[in-house]
C-alpha cells in the first residue's frame, strides 16, 4: 500500500474563534495563537479585497466608453 506524503506532514489544528469569547480562561499561548489566527484571517481578507479591486479596475478599463 502506497503512503501519501501529505499524510506525513504535521497538521495544523484548526482554532475555533468566536468573536467576543471570554478570554479569562485562556493561557498566554492560546491568546498568542488566537492573535495569529486573526492576523492570518485579516491578511486573507485583504488579499481577497485586492483581487476584487483588480477585477473591478480591469472591468472598468475594458468597458470604458471610448
């Protein structure tokens, strides 16, 4: 039976994030992981916004009245 190399890679656990969640029971390590997850999601959102803006600009340039 063949081994899939992707299965050998360590998996990053998904962090469940709820806005407004009580932070009092979280450790420093958990809070740092939470911040990193938020920052990663913010970067992903910013990339999506840039992609949409690029698409919008390209469409506006294409359909610009001549």
